[in-house]
C-alpha cells in the first residue's frame, strides 16, 4: 500500500466520523460511524496483508482490529457507558456469532464484562456492534421504535470511542511509529 492511499483512507475515516458526530438521526449516525469503522478495518487488513481479498470475511475483519486495542485501557474508558448498555440490550433477541458453533454474543459479552475479562469483553462488544450493523443494514430495525433509537445512539457512542482508540493506535504504529516504513512512497 502506498502512503498516499493510506493517508486518503485515514482522511475518509475522519470525514465519516465527523459526519456521524453531527448527525441527529440515530439510524444515520450509526450508519455513518460504521462506515468509518468499515473503512478502518479494511485499511488495517490491507496494511497487514496487502493482497488480502476484501470481498468476503467482513465480519472477521471487523473484529481483527482488536489486536490494535489496549483492551484494559479501552474498557476502563467505556466502563460506565457499557454498564448502562448491558442493562439495556437484553430486551432484544440474542445474537449469535458463527453459524456452526453459535456463540451467544450478548451472554458472552455480559459474562466477560462481569468477570473483568477485558480482552473477551472488547471482542464480544465488537461482534455485538457488528450485528447491530447487520440488523440495521438488512432492515431488522423499526425506525419508529424509541428503544431502537436508544440502542443505536448508545451503539454509536461506543463504536466511536472504539474507532478513535483503534485509529490512534494504528497511527502510532503505522504512521509515526516503528511500522511506518512498510508503506511505499
């Protein structure tokens, strides 16, 4: 990947993040912040594996960014918001990760959070936020439902904080840090 392409993608991520911040509709806000996150996890994949096929494996890439995340530090930052969020999301149906093993996302997230497992909490939160995106994109959200609006507003806030943390880590490593030399001019 060329530095110019990387920098353009980082600018696009920031443009979508800003768009999400000024958006008042919770559905549009979540879509905007998720587009920023989608660009970011594809950038990260292309950085680590320049020849990667981005036509499949979207859900996997969405979670792979956790390798950039200091889970303990991020969880501390999200803790109070996550306590409220975890008390709210069980009113919706359980979502599952992996068709074959059917890992219950909320149950695993809640359990990991309650025992203080930061790595698993962040992993499952990323998976939950990806499922929220899937449900929104595939039309499983009721646009008149106040609880859906609240879920999306809280999901947007959490995802923005995760994205900011991950982008900062990426920039420290790949823009100004030890790994900056992997990009061609």
